[in-house]
């Protein structure tokens, strides 16, 4: 699926909302890391490098949501397709 540049911001906001719905906190930190999903003191956390470009942030968030498990909940079909495509692209 081809995503237009201006759609990335809306997509990013939708993915953050989905993370929140799944009980995960999305944090933006500086450092020398790619980012991803982890459990910190029994809390679900998705850490994203704040210096990454928007496309990379969407990719990391999609990968983390796939790892969190989105198979058993309803997600907008377009959003689900993007999560699947991004996680297959790793």
C-alpha cells in the first residue's frame, strides 16, 4: 500500500490511539536506539526515538502494535493492512 506523505501524521495519531486502547504508553526519548515494545515494571511501553522521521515512527509503532497483539480486536481495515504490511517489511 502506498501511503502519501500527508497521510503519515493521521496514521501516526491513529496508531498512538490504538496503543492507548491496548493499554500501552507511547514514549518519545532521545538516544542511540531504534525503538520498540517493552514491559517496564509491569507496564506496557512503546519507546520511539524522538529524532526519527515520521515514517520511521509509524514503522516502529506498527511493529510494536503487532507484537502487542492486534489480531483479536477490531481495527479499521486500512489501519490493520498498514500494520500487517509494516510488520512484514522488517
